């Protein structure tokens, strides 16, 4: 009897993992079926850095921060910012878009009636991006170095990846909160986009926080994007290696825990409300 009880949770866990992999396979096939959009994503990313290359010519080098005792170029500074904020945008938009697409196709209620945990459905919807975006980020930085002369410390790639992995749950938690809004209000993509812009604007993604007014600097220092970006730049541009990682994880891990708990609570609350109202299948 006891072995049966122990096997049941184990088999359920394996089943949920298999479902997550099924989400990954589905999302890859969908992304690859739209090859023009797939290629356009890469072109858009590279065009952004070309644009900021010319913007950087308007910025005095003395206004840029130093990392490892050396002043970086604006291209190097903003390339790391674009890499991290692109991950944020893709992650948030994906979680929200999945919910909206399921609503529009009329499959959300059917999907939730299957023996699949809501958390598994949310995790499955972003797992493909969690695998794809780090690869995309490394290739993007390599292209920036090859074509625009940016210099990155290769030994900083591993610490930077660890910071990104710690930043992933923060994005996922915020995405679940946005998805809860879509479930309840149907059209939540605009709110999600606005939230993304606010998070990005009040960070050091595109400009050093020292250039902002005092109150914006305070917000930027509390912004998890800024925390992640500072560690990424110290590792990739300042030859700091693993030094900034422990203090960064000390901030990102609690932030991730809060974001995930809030996201799961908000999403389940939204599902409960819609089921009680009988409006879960409406779009």
C-alpha cells in the first residue's frame, strides 16, 4: 500500500513533465511553421542594435559608466540591455498570448478540463522560450561583436547565463499575473505591453541610471531588470566573472519567489472567478 502511495505522486510528476515537453514540441512546430516571422525576429533584433549604434554617436563617452575600470562603448552597453529586455518582452508576451489564443480558438475551457495542472499549462507555455531565448541571446551578442566591434568577456558568459536563469522565474511570475488579467478581462495585451514598457523604461536597459531624475533612479535601483543588467554587464564587460553573481541572486531569488507566488495566486483566482460566473469559454 505504501509503495503504491509513493508511486502515485511520482507518476503524476512524470506525467506533468511529459505534458510540458509536449508544449515545447507544439510551440517549436508552430514557430517553425511561420518561417518569415521566425526570421523577422532575428532581423528586428539586429536592426535594433544598428539603430542604437548611430544613437551612440550622439552620446558622449564620458556619460557612460565604467565596468572593470574601463569605459565601455554605447553599443556594448546597450547590446546587453537589448538582450535582457528582449527576453522580458518575449516571455511576457508569450504567456499572455497563449491565454488569448486559447480563448479565441475556444480551447481554453477544454484544455483546463483535462487532468493538467494550471501551473503546468503556464510553465509549458513558456518553456520553449526559456530554452530558445538564451541561445538567441548568445548568438545576438556574437553577431554584435562580429559586425559592430563590441567586445565581451567570454569567461563572463557562464555567470551571465546563471543570472538569466534566476531572472526567468521573475518574468514567469509577472507573465502569470498578466495572463490572469487576460482570463478575466479578455483583452489584456495592451496592459501587458504597457507594463513591459514601464519596467524597461525605469531600468538601465538603454541609458545609465545616473542620467535619470533622482526619483527615477530610485525606481531603477529597485527594478529587477536593473539588478540583472548590472550583473550581466559586470560579467560580460567588466571581467568580473562570478563576483557579482551571489549578491545578484540574493535579490533575484526572493523577487522570483514573490512573483511566482503572486502569479499562481492571481491565475487560480481568475480561473475560479470565471468558472463561478460560467464565462470561462467566452472571448
